[in-house]
C-alpha cells in the first residue's frame, strides 16, 4: 500500500475511501465490491484510490487487517475471564457488524480452510500464551489453547451478522441482549473452567 496522504484534505479523502470501502466490502465481498461505487460515494476518483491503495485487493487488505487490529485492541483477551471476553466480542459485533462480515468474506473468497490469514500469529500468539498460562495455573480447562480460543470466539458469534441461525442487531431491546450476554457468559464459563 502506498504511503498515507500528508495533507489534511488528502487524509480526509483517504479516510472517506476506507469508510465507504468497508461498507462496500462488508455488503458485497471482494469479488462483488465495485471500485466505481466506492469512488462515487467517497467523492473521489479511481486515480486517487489507486494512488493510496494500489488496487482493489490491497484496499480490502488494508481494511481487513485494520479490522483485525481493531478487534484485538478494542476487545483484548482476558484469559482469566474468557466468559467476559466472549460477551465483549458479542457487543463488538453489535457495534461493528462489518468487522465480522469482512472476516467471513475473506474466509469464503480467499481462505476456505486452515487459518484465516497467513501470519495469524501476530493476532493470536499473545492470546494463546494467555490461555496457556491460565491453563498452567489451573484456571482454564486443558486442551490446545488455539482450540479453546476458537471455541470461545465461535460461541461469541452465535448471534453475529453471519450466524446461520439468527443475526442480532443493535436495534433489538436491551433486555434481549442482556439475556444473551447472561447465557453466553454462563455457557463459556462452564465450557472453559478447569474441572
């Protein structure tokens, strides 16, 4: 990806492209996203977009890897309370449904099996160490730390925008969300607490 713009006007255009492209990719996927729609909604042109990002694939990468960084920073793991981590992930999916949709498109269009991204360690290693330490201290049940992490994340996604059962939204009554949080917290706690 090219360097980010230096002027305030260029930075504003760059940010508009990211925001519009995030919505476009979340809704249509990589193959279905259209540069024409992105530049029109971002009030720019293809030359500017390509100068900043190179091509559509690199634009998706910038957004997707940015979303991975965001969820890692906004919802940091707490291996001593994986149930709370699952609830915080649930809440983040309500706030930013586009994040989980981007990951799903990456899974469908790029990596149908195995790890979602090459170099997944930069996103997972600290989580796996934290889980392994909690296991060693007897607070989290034994098992491959990656599998424990995957299970907790999967449980947190039960009502996510890509659920094949029911996709929740932030427009639902707060008591409905609170009931789901309570259930999720209890189920994760029961699943991961050491015997």
